[in-house]
C-alpha cells in the first residue's frame, strides 16, 4: 500500500511501446513511463515484430525501475505540498532518482492480449517474475479494456454506463460499456483498423510513419471536399467498419493523377481521405449511443488523439445532448497507466490471474 491506497505496478508491451506505471486505487497515476520504439521502426515503415520483442527485452527492467523511481518523486512532490496525486510530471515520459520499493506494491498487472505475441511475452515474463519473486498477485489485462480505462484516469467523475469508440492502429470497435467490467462489442472492423488505414495512406502519400499524426496535421491545410472518397457504411444498422477499400481508393487516385501528369495536392487528398473515414466513424458511434440510450461517448486508442475526429464527434454529440470524453494524447496511445487502471477494476471483481497466464495475440473483448 502507498498512503493507505492499493498500489499496482503495471506493464504494457503489446506493440512497440515498452511501458510501466504505478497507479493507486485505479485512477491515481504516480508514474507513467513510456519507452517508444517509433524511431527504430520508422526505417521499415511499420512495426517489425521481431525487432519490437528484442527492444522490449532490453528495456523492460529499466522501464519498471524508472516507474518505481518516478513514483517516488511524485510522492516526494506531494509531501512537499502538491495537492493533486496526478502531477504533470507523472503523465510525462522519463523520471529518475528516488527508490520506491517493490514492497510498497500490492499487485503486478500486465497486458496479455491482443498484440504481437513476442512483444506480449516479454511483458508477461517480467510481470510473472516480479509476482513470483515478491509474492504479489498477478492481474492480466485486456489491452482494449486498458484503452477504455484511460478515460477514468483523466475524468475523475466518469462512471459507466457509456458508449466507447476504441480506435487505434490495431482496433476499431464500438463497445457498449455497462459497468467497469461489463463490455459488449457492437461492431468492429472487418479488415484494416482505422489507424492502420491512416498509416497506409500516409505511406502512399509519402508522408512517413506513423501516419496518423502526420495526416492529422497536413489535412488541416487541405480542402476535404476537393477529392471525394467513397464512404463505406456496409449494411444498414451494422456497426462494423471496412477501411481497406479507401486505402485502395487513395492509391488508385494517386496513380491515375500521376499517369495523367498532374501534381498531387497532398493536403487535399489527406483531408478528403480523413473526411471519408471520419464521417463513417462519427455517424456509427453517435447512432450506437442513441440506439442504446447512452448519454456519454468515450474515445480511446491512438486515433482518439486525432483533432478532426474530436471536432466532428463533439459537434455531433452537441446536437444530441451527448457528453464526449477523451484522454489526453499521452493516455490515448499505448501506456501502462491505463493497464494499471483496468487491473484495479479486474482485481475488485476478483479477476486475478496465476502464473499460467499466457499471451493471446487475438484475445477477444
Ligand atoms: O493505440 P496505439 O498507440 O497503438 C495500438 O494499440 O495500435 O495507436 C497507434 C495508432 C497508429 O496507427 C497512429 O498512426 C494512430 O494511432 N494515431 C493517429 C493520431 N495519433 C496516433 N491517427 C490519427 N490522428 C492522430 N492524431
Ligand atoms: Zn493500443
């Protein structure tokens, strides 16, 4: 216990971020350390699983130690008079010094799926080793459950029920959240995830990796109506998505313009692509909330950081009297604070794992 509160050391390694955090009672973040491999994978235009695993292996122990050290610093700052447990420092990368002991930690949490199997296994092996050596309970967390829970950290008054839009490089789901541990997936992508579509289109446009933030930025100076791409709504009443067609649509457009000797207006194409994708996402999410009588929509995952998506969803929510919640960018992309939060609610529901916990790359929600 730390200051009489249940303390979790959480580890996340499902993709290309090695992350560890110390979280009190689910919502109070003492530290949130993220070692990103983005620069390494940039050279390949995407995450290379084997390289990701090797970097997780090199980094994971250091990242866990940093999480403990940074938590000590946050505690020292609190003792020195800071009122908020979540200091700005705790939500940023880095941290040094201090020396909180593992004895202060009550449980070890870890993402066990979905994700890259080799990457997940590094976090899992580390968490199991800490749990076994220190005699602490082990709590397995679903990565998407973690993304949704990032909102509980940011918004202290937020409580289920609500509708969640989980939108990242690996997932695009509309999830009905009835309680802290009760989820029903209403729809998901049938092919590419939204973030994957952003990344692939950015590559076609020669923008670099990861594509989401780059398209977000460049689309601001483009006209979303200059180039129109097809909106794919699928069957009436379906909350599923399909984004592979639009990626091909952009590719075909770029190739035909090049063949005709015309210059591509990259901001216009980026804005047109983004508008087509977001029109569908916003319409389906708000329709789901209205149909299921939810007056709150919660955004989660890397693409939830997208400024146009936030703008469009906010405007649509305002029309229907729905409150919109999203985490700050550092809690949108992969991090361990969100895993610590989800783990706390698992723990309270008696969902504790044992040392047989295995990595499940396609773990369903
Ligand atoms: O949640 P996340 O960090 O990792 C996964 O679990 O997938 O999400 C990463 C994805 C990438 O595809 C990235 O391009 C996208 O989120 N992303 C964005 C933005 N920031 C990150 N997509 C659109 N706009 C953004 N601002
Ligand atoms: Zn994620």
